[in-house]
C-alpha cells in the first residue's frame, strides 16, 4: 500500500481574535492579516494553509506537506496555482493567479479529489 500521508507535514498555531472564530472549521483554507490572525481565505484568493485542528480560538494550520483536497473545474496539472474556489474546495487559478505553484501528486477526476503538496 502506498501512502503519502505525513510527508513533510509542518503546522503552525494561529489565533482568530477579530473575526467570528466559531466560523472557522477543520478543512477550511485560511489566510492571515497583518497581525497574524487567521481568517477564512476568500474565493479566488491564495491561502496560507488548511486548518487541521481547532481548540477555542486557536487553530492548527498545516502549511507544508501532503494534503488531500476537493477541487472544482478542470483536472489539475502537475503544478498548479491553487486558489480557493469556495469553502473547503480549491481550483487552478491559472498563470495569472497570485498564488504559489503547488505540486499535484494524483488526481481522481470522477470524485474531483487530488493529493497535493502544500
């Protein structure tokens, strides 16, 4: 059995003090303000990482390593500038997106799921 889970995973702890913290859930893609507070990433925008745990208004955010996502639109290429499509779903922002390239290891077009490296 092949598994990429756990590869190069790095997480940071973020807080959410200025927004409604109960609105951020595990699986949400987040970004940060100038003070480092977590906020839901907006549609069409890049993200810092994905929330993997929540405790009060503290969030464990995975910023590196292997992660499985849902995606919208066309099948993802091997290198894609992933941006938020809608909550918990990404899409390829194309060459004009202000997002870093992410490596796409596998794609399941029928389920619209993919394994990526953050």
